[in-house]
């Protein structure tokens, strides 16, 4: 951080007070601080997927195996608010059918990821949850060192965007390292 401040002071030494702070915040997006230049110690990873997520590519598994001894938590999220909305509008039978279909899709997704992680000899566990996606990820990441998330997390891949609004929101709000695939 001291090098970052020195650079800003040298470049903008004639600007006083609050304007200096605004400039530091703006340039922080483009310059790495000393803390960011250090390789973080990763001992736990949260890999979050949903029905819209792509299957993790081989490169993700390569990265995950580069952290020896790291624990990986694979979580398949089903939108809990959507389940409640279906129950309220279409009835309990439709909500039950939706939950069963989503759960079987989640089990298949997790089976595929778990198989790959088992082949690599990685320490992991998996779960399927009915939760609000953004809130869950933002709260759960506090217990992990790294987040792995698909750029299509939260909604179908849009032709006009490279990353879904939900994935973008999550990446912006958390302060932990993120791998976006």
C-alpha cells in the first residue's frame, strides 16, 4: 500500500484533501496494491453452481489442484424465492414438481463435478440448497478463501453480456479472490 500512496502523491501532489481520496479510489481499480501482489494462501474453496452455470472447464480443475490440501465445498443452489413464488402462484403440487426437477438436475451436476474432483484426489464435500443465490454466496464466502463461480451464474447466458448481472454483483461485492469461468 505505501507504494500505491507514493505513486498517487507523486502524480497528484497538488490536489488537496477529499479530491485526493477520490483519485485513490478511482486508480485503485487499475493498480495492484502490495497486498494484492502477494499470492494469497488458499486453504478452502467455495465452488458455487446453479442450473445456468457452465460445467467447470479443465483449467478450473488444474487451478484447484494447485492448492494442495485445500478443502473444496461444491454447492448447487436452487432459487428459494422462485420456489416460494411457484407455490404461491401455481400451488403446492407445481412447487413440489419444480423442487424435484431442480434437485435431480443438481444431483447430476454435482455428480459430474464430484467425479472429477475424486479422480484428482481433492478433499471436497457437496450440497444442494434452496436459498437466495446472491445472499447465500455473499454470506458463505466469509468462511472460504476463494470463490469459483460461472459467468452465467444466476440466469441464462445473455447474448449482450459476457457475465450475468448476478455474477457481476457477487464479484463486485465480495473482497475475497474470485475465479470466474
